C-alpha cells in the first residue's frame, strides 16, 4: 500500500443504498461494523433510502431498528430520504424521525456522492 | 462543494445494473426520477441488463414497461443487453427492441464504465 | 476513448459483493464471463462475501459451486470472507476452503477497494 492509498483510506467516504424494507437490519449492522472496524465513525458516511425503504423513517413506527438509527445518527451518520418516495407514499416531513434529511431524488444523491469519491455499498 | 466537484456533477455519468425481471419497474422509475431531478437527460446515462433481466427487451412482449424504455431511449438513455445472457436464453438480436445495444459481457461493461468515472446504481 | 481511459481499462480492477446464499451461482457465472470477455484473468479481481453468504466457503459443504471457487481461485481470483459474519455464524478459520482470505469487516474491504479504484458489482 502506497502513501497515497493510505491517505485515501484515511478519509473514507461511503454511501449505503437501500430500497427494500427487509434489508434495514442488515444495512444497519453493516454500518455498525464499518464504524467498529475503523475505530471511529468515518467523516463521511451516509445512508440513502428510496422507494419503499423510506417507511422505516416514520417516527410513529414501533420498530427496534429506529433506536439503531438514532444511535448511529448521534455518531454522525447521515440518514437521507428520497422525496419522490415520500410523495409517492404520502409521508410528510413532520412524520419523519428528527435528524433525517430529505433530498429531491435519492438516485441523484447516489450519483453525485459517487462523483465526489464516495464508495457505493448496497446490502 | 469545491469548483472541481461542481464540474464533476455537471457532467454526471450513471450506469444502472439490473439482473432480475421484477426490478424493471423500480429501475425505470429511478431513471425517470434522475432525469427529472437534473432537469435534462444526463449526457451519459446507461442501463445494463444481464442474466434473466434481458428478457424485457424482447419486442414481442406485451408489457407496458416497453413503452417506458422507448420513451427513455428517445431521450438519449442507452439500453444495453449482455450477449452471454441472450445466448443462454436463446434470444436473437432481431427479437430485441430497436435501439437496444448488445455488449459481449454485461459485467465487463459495468466495470469499464466505472473505470471511466460512471457512478453505479443497482435498484 | 482517450489514451488515459484505455490505460485504466487495461488494468481493470473489480470487486464483487455477495451477502445472500442464493446469489452465488449468478455471481460465479458473472466472474467467469468477465474473465472470458477480457481473454485473461484481470490482475485485480476480488469477491467479498459477508452476512450469510460466507457459508458457501465451508469446505465440508457438498456443493458443486465449491469446484468453481477452486478453479477461479487457481486463476488468481481472490475470495474473501468477512470475519464479523464468520463469528456471528460460529464458523472457524479451519472450516474454510484453502485459499479463502479473512478480512475484519467485509464492508470496510468494499469501501477501501473502491477508494483504490475498484469497480463495484453486486449480482
């Protein structure tokens, strides 16, 4: 490994993509494993949910995974919802967990982040 | 966002990957959302179908999604079929929708496009 | 295609990701197609298995796919298992096929390889 590669790894940027509800448990475990393996939260770590997967962000949901999202959010992980998906499912901004950001289109966010050097992982 | 990053985003290149038939509806909605969010079709936007997903390209198929493919194709989106998949499924070039391109191997196309700076999205 | 892009393609680097057992057949066919399309094994071709997908690496398994892994491994493809997944499933190093490498976290490997210029493909 060259010096240049070590620098690249040091400022690791990762974008996780999820569009199916049943994948949330695996995705959140993946995020926790990544943070633990690095020893600290990467400076740039983002989860983009589109399609039906945005449903998990509803704060009224009685789901133990919401606790994980809250804890990871506190550690600096950004959680993002696709506005096209929210509109299609009739979910309003005030129904979302505090801390969840909204982007106009999840796919545009995924493309732009990769153009900025983020690695893409889809659990 | 630096000037350099804004330039990268401006010339957005995206490759979509599909290898399962049931994902076509979601994939085409993703492509439409990306184009709408950008306000114009990205200069470089390609859909690579391999494995069983190439079946949707058969022009004799009575599927409303074919209309979407035709419309997106007219807007400049490239639709590509993996020749290994076509051979395995016994589908001939003349059975495909006009405008669909054939590449020798879908996976090689996916790898080469990423090496050229394309973002990868798998719905 | 510029000279620079052709050089990038020539030294093609690809990382395949698998986290579901039923996808192994498709993944190994993808790897074989990529090698065949290039005419020779890419210098840098790696398969990262995490979550339940690490189960296929157990050498006692009576599965015809193990032969494919052995053959591709002989051609230089690297097969990697996520240690978090091995621990969660109670699988020990000595139960794995010879030639399979272990990384502390599959997701970190996927992120670091992309930071080093690998293309990501998830069959």
